[in-house]
């Protein structure tokens, strides 16, 4: 994939992630003629889950790729590579689950008026 197409995919993803929800919340705030912190908490919860899933997926992919590359270069060391890889994947997943819990705590603070 060329650098230009990577940049265009990144910009499209950024616009869809951050600009579209912001516009929807801006229309809702303008319609109700007041701004409350509920919309900010909802936005923070959604962004927390998205960033955690993105970071966790990238981290797990890179860890698995590096482990498989190491195993393919030295098949005799597969057992010594696999155990730390699984431990690292579990730690990465625990960070994603922590962000998921934080997002649910933020969602619990949202009060319907």
C-alpha cells in the first residue's frame, strides 16, 4: 500500500471517528439549547472503547507476527517463544478490558434528563 493511500485511509477513518459524532452532538445541543456534560461523557466512553480496541489489535498483531517470525527462523525455540508471547497477549488484552470497564463506568455516569 502506498503512502498516499495509507494517508487517505487514515484521514477517512479519523473523520468518521471524530468529526461525525461531534457534528451529531452539536446538532443535539443546538436543538435543546443547552450543553450538558452527558454528551462529553458519552463521547469519551465511545472513544475509549475504540482506541483500546485499535491499540490492542495492533499490539496483538505485532506480538504474534514477531513470535511467528522467531519460530520460523528457529523452530527449535518454539516452546521458549510461545510462553512469553501468550503472557504478553494476555497483558495486552487486560489493558483492553480495563479500558472497556472504564468506558462502562463513564456510561454509568450519564444521566438521562
